[in-house]
C-alpha cells in the first residue's frame, strides 16, 4: 500500500512507521489515522517483521488530533464521523499483535500522548515532552492505559490537569524506559528493538496476546 501521511520502512526483522506531517507537527488528521491503522495491519501480516518502531518526522512526535478538522465537543463526543477513524486507529494500536516500540523524538501531546502510551516500550529523546492539553478543550483523555503504565495516582494527575511533563519526569515516573540525546534516538531504539527481535516471533506474539488481554481499549 502507498502511504501519503506516513512512511513505512521495512528492514527485517524491524519495521519503522514515521508519522510524516512535520509541517503540521504530525497532527493526526483523518487520513493519517486511517493510514496508521493500515500500516499496523500490513506489518502484522508480514512474518518477516518481528518488531515495529513508531516515531515522528521532524522535531515533534505528534501534536495530537488535527483540530482544524473539528473542535471536540463534550456533548457530541464520538458522534462526528471523523471520530470513527480515531477509534479505528486506537483499536489497531491496542490490538497490534507484535511488539511496538515508541521512539519519542519530541512532544507527544493529546492524541500523540495516547499513541505513545499504546506502544509497549517508549524510548525518549531528551527533547520529548508529554501532556494532555485536550482536556482543556473538552476532549476526555485515555486514563486506563496510562494508569497501567504509571499508576493510578499519576495518571489521574496527568489526565485531569493536562499539565505537561518533560522527558526527565517521564523517565522518573516510568512512562519511558530511557532518555537519550536526540541524535542517538533512532540508533538506540533500533538496538533495543533488535534485542527484542532475538526472540522467536511466535513467543513475542504470545506475550503480546497477554498484554492485549490486560489492556482493553475503551473510548473515554
């Protein structure tokens, strides 16, 4: 499949998905949400690929949903047809049958924070940041998945306040496994991904099946 809003590079046993709207801070418009779901399905069906990496082009991982398409309204949340592609994307991320490693190259905000949280492991650039500013615009946040990573108290704080944390704090609370200089991010992430890929694919998929069962996706 040809992609317009992301890049998919395969170097077995790894595949790398790069959100590729740097001029829009890799904001998740309808097309990108659908393409991300499709790319995950493509990787899932390719037995030559054991581990996938997700990152963003430019200096931002992902600024969240593209607000130029719609303004979230708490009274009609989920009614707009465009939210359907958001559901499709989140379900594809949550059900992805292989390990997914996030190379968080810059700010991961709103929906970008959500997709980072849906990665199995996150390695952050020292330029990374995380936050849920969308709560201020009336869009509920994904609490459950985040709470399983950092614990309920911290997840409640981040989801309710919308405050932004830097890479150092993200590492302190266990949101990211390590923080590396920006210029070494992809090298370090690929090294870790190849370590994971040393295990047989069927074993990795069996572990992921357990992870998926423990982290069901629910719309806020």
